[in-house]
């Protein structure tokens, strides 16, 4: 099947204004995202009574697992913020050479395997919440801890998107910094969850509440893209340019505590930083990586070419997994695991709307 990126004649809309680009604050007022956490009662078009409180909300997915979306219940819009309006909007995986893709996917697979072995993840899966098991998304966790995937981040929270649209990561300092006033505009993308769900091949994925905190803090959703897909020209994407103003950037930077409110420094973050540097992988891990890469490339890679690509990528085959929890700042005691899980689940809200949830 031909993907939309190959068939769509750039149907996105860019909103411009007669008197130049607005500041982000002016853009926010014009887009008018609904206020959050006021406690006001909302009646949806389908007659359901809800409110504007951000919280984890449980729902049953098509596989019979409970997913925990974080944000306002029935949030309509998904957003993405970028500090610049780059020519394309694609996952990190698409910006690399084939050998770099192989290496980065190997690091992601190694990270996911260790994440899966964490006792909190095992306990998360064991719990029967509303008579169903909780969904754990290792790829979604990897994405939000900086590993390379085929996912593109989205969020249901306009202010979270605004942080990524006005604050730039400084690799030398290892932290985010607010953008200064500049002639180069930032961009906010907006898309309808409803429209994405109806579009074959690009349904939004709820990452939401996971055993590790970053996805929930970022009100995380994602969309999986194929090799040549570009979210910038997705038929349901709206694109809004705005003028970068340092005072606005600084305010958003301070609101999110310089990014610390979105990027927790936990054991998963420590593991991710180590994963980004490794080059040693088992053959079993590499076989899993090749399955992912071939799916991404849309073609089979022969054994001889695999070997050559691994050599070019500087990959070393190991007898046992190199990455582990050994030496990490972790505490796997039953008491602490149970306390963490209780803290994760105690704020979950839900509706009894299905026999599966009764």
C-alpha cells in the first residue's frame, strides 16, 4: 500500500497573519486550547459528563489490555512543538544512515530488554486492574528516554508542546535552555486524535502512564511512521508558525523547572545514557534488530550485507548482554516496588463502560 507521504499534495495548513507572525502567547490565545485543572464540568457531544482535570485515565485497548492515558479525559487535540520549522518532520530513525540506524536500533533493543527485566515492570504487568492486565510499552519508554525508534512524539498538553517549541537541548551543557529572541520562527503542530484514529496506518498510540515517569510527565502520545513518511505533510496536520520571544521562552522554561519536570533523573534515565554508548550486542539481540530494520526499510537484507553493515557500524558481537542493571542506582526491594506501583495507580480514573471492566 502506498503511504500518505507519497500521495498527499502537501495538504497541511500554515496559519499566517497580516501583521507578521504572532508570539507563542498570542498564538495560544488564538488557538484557544481549553483551560486545564480548573475543575469545571464538561458535557461532551455524546452526553458524557467529565471535567478538565489532568490525570491518568484507564481504557481497554483492542488487545484487551488497560492503557492509562494521561491528560484531560477525552482530549481532542494532539500537539507537537519544535524550535524551528525544519523541512521535514520525521522520527529520529529516518535521519540516520543505514549503519547508524542498525547501531541505534541495537541500543534501543538492548535498553528495552533491560527495562523488561525491571521488577517494577514485571509487577506492573502482573496487576489485574479492572479485571485486565496493564499495558507496558517498552518502545514508548525507550522513545521518551532518548533512544532511537520509528515513533514521533505527540502530546495532548499544549504547554508541554510549547516547552519543546521554545527550549533547545544544549548537548555540551546536558540541559535545555530557553530560545532567545530570533528571526527564525518556532512551530506548533496540531492534529485531531479523532481524525488520526480514522486514518489507516497512522493511528495515534497512547504511551501515557508507564512504570517509569517521563511519558506521563510529558502527557505522551506517539505516531509510528514508515521510512518515507513525513508528519509535516500528513493530511490531518496543521502547522502554526510563531515568533520566538525570549521572555516567553524563559517563562515556559521556568514553568517546567528548566525541563526537570519533564525529564526525571531516575534509574531508566541512567540506563538510557549507558545504552547510548554501547557497541556490544548478542546475536539474539542483533537478530531482533534486523527484523526491525528490515520492516523499516521495507526490504530483506541478505546475510552478507548484514555482516558488512555490522562491521561498518562498529558493532561487536558478544556472548552475553552488555547492558544490565548491575551497578545502577536501583532498589528492587518488594516494599519499594509496591510503594512505587501504588503511587502510580492511586490517581487513575476510569469509567465502567464495558463488560470487560465490570
